[in-house]
C-alpha cells in the first residue's frame, strides 16, 4: 500500500504540471473598431479553437474610434488608440479574462494626430503610439494600477516621399517590438523608412535611434512581423504592395528578397494592410485591402526565410484592414472594415491555403483583432 501511494505521489505532480501547461481550448477575441458608423467601441467575443465559432461576450461603448489596441502580457489591461484627428488619444482599460469584460481607467493625449497603432512592453512600463497624420511616435508611461501617464517622449519625424498625395510629410504607421524587446521598430510611410530604436525601459526617455533602413521610394512601409525563430523580419509596403524579407540580428537587417503582391490580371488600386505568420513559422499571410480585397498566402523556406506564393483568396468583404491567426494555428480571422464583418477561415496545415468555415459575425467597421487566453 505504501509503495502504491509513493507511485501516486510521484506521478501526481507530473499530471498537474501537464494539465497546467496545456493550451487553452478557448480564447477571447478583442476587436477594435471605427465608431463612425454602427459600432460603439470595443467588442469581446469568445473563440472556440475546436470549432472556429465565435460567441459574443461584452462590449464597452462610448469609446471614440478605438481603431487599434493591444493587451498586456498579464492579460489584465487593454490599451487602445482614439483615432480622432488632431485630438488623438490613448485609452486604458482593465480587463477581466474570466468573463471578458472591460472597465475604463483613463485617457491621455497621444501628442499627435490620428494615432493608428499601439503596443505595450512585457513589463508594462510603457505604451508606444504611432501618430499617423502628424508623423510622430509617442511613449506613455504606465502607472501601477494600469492607467496611463502623459507622454514622456515624443519623436517627431521629418521629410517626405515622391508621392505628393500620400507622402507630403511623415506618417508613422506602426511601433513594433523585436522579440527580445531590446529594440522598438517603427515604420514611416511618408518618408519610406524603417527606424530601429534601442529600448531601455529604466530611462525617462527610453528610446534612442540605433539604425534606419530605407525602402524603395514611394513604397510606403506599413506593418511588419518577425518569424517565430527570430531570424527574419517581414516588412509590408502599403503603397508598393510588396513584402521585403530581411535577415535580422541585434537591431540590424539585411535584405534577402522582395515579393510583389500585385495581381497582374486585376484592375483597380492596391493597398497592402496587414501581415502575420502561423505560430509554427511555415506560412505567411498578407492582406491587399483596396479594390482587390484579398488575402495572399505564402509558404516560408525554413532554410533562408524566403517566400513562395501559394494562393490569393477573397476575404468575403471589402477592405480587409486586419487579420489574426489563432494561437493554435488552425484558424485565420479577417476584419473587413468596409464590409462590416469578421470572417473565420480554416488553415490547411500542409499547404497553408484557406477554406471558409461559415463562421463569422456582422460588426460595424472592424479594424483590429487581438487574441488573449480565456481564463
């Protein structure tokens, strides 16, 4: 009997550890929107990874144009831009992952016009905001209760590009951390530059310029993503509808490949929008949001990070502004901003190609999709 109890006592910790580390079967999908139409603010849906189904949980209203948002690593706070022209702001919320509800904490100025992207460091020391129209990057310190302080650092870009209509001045579009959070990378669509900043969270002004990368004039860099192995950086060119592939190491990049997203048979205008990879790094996806309203699928060469085109798929809605891939890598969810819908696709694990699931929701002007574990 004692021997039996000893065996059970040895096995039980292993069993509980395995249960604890098991990936959750459900996630919360938090959706940022424009509130110029029927949308009222930020919405939370429960997502079931076994079926790809979405179920409404909650919403927080009277939040002006929370077009992009981010979620703290501890799953307790949500930060959203308020894309309100010259009155650009940043709002902080608490988040309850058990029931998927939010509560407003405070709002601060973004120190710029039309903030369109926001990110938060893992230690929840600062949030970083890309002010598109004014062409600046703002750093806002975070209080212990999750609320925001006024900006502690504002970096104002200068210059313009060859397209007089779109590049009359700087237009900062994304602020994105390197995987080790030693660097913050931000794009400037107006000046055709990728700026790489050294990040030191303990300093009052935590960002200093480390490196600047220029892209083809008129291409207008927008969003980017790293490969899961941290070796490669993929930079999406909005105006040029192209993807630049870089080898990445310690804040430095080396260009390896440029892939055009344009369909030679299609007519109309192109405008690349969002770019993401599957968790295993085997496939990369990018949306072409204007007349094309499609999502492109690429396979990734594990030896050199380079891309091979697989397919172009309709998103079943106009202007696919953003998309996300669920943490299990089985589903891809697209937000069609002007189609007023969110559509769920299933990912073929062998080819990366997409098929519709019939699952989705109708929602006014969805712009940003973020997953977080349901507890």
